[in-house]
């Protein structure tokens, strides 16, 4: 358990967490945009294509929407799990939370 508490004392680990947070932010930004583009293409295939394939294309659109929502919610789910672990009495360093890592990035950019 002590490993989880003292892990963020190392500046290299903090930098890795900041890179991971930036990657997650990029995914959260580009996921809806890419979903809109691909869903538009899929609806174009439905309109132009064979009516028998329409059911398969609609299921693909629904899957893409679910994937987009899942990617968008990952930071919040991870933060919630860390807060639950911390509230249960297990000591966890604050750098594991998404909000703390986001604040570290803002402080570093100043």
C-alpha cells in the first residue's frame, strides 16, 4: 500500500501521469468528432446501399456511439473508482485522480 502513496513523489512518474492525462484529453476531444464523421459515412452507406444491409449498418452506428460515450467517460470513471478506494480507507496518492493531474498540468504550464 505504501507504494500507492509514495508513487507520485517521483517527478518522472508525475510526468508520465501528465502525458497520460493529455492523451486522455485528446481522446475525449477527437472521439466525438470522429464518431460524427464515421456515423455520417455509415448513414450514407445506408441510404445508397442495399436495404438488406441496413440493419447491419445501423447496429454498427449504435456500436460506434457506445464506444464514443465509453471513451468520453473513462476519466470520470477512473476518478470515481479512485475516490471510492480513498474513501474506503486505503491511502492513495492524489496524483491518481484525474482532477489533480489536470491541475498539475495547469501549474506546470504557467
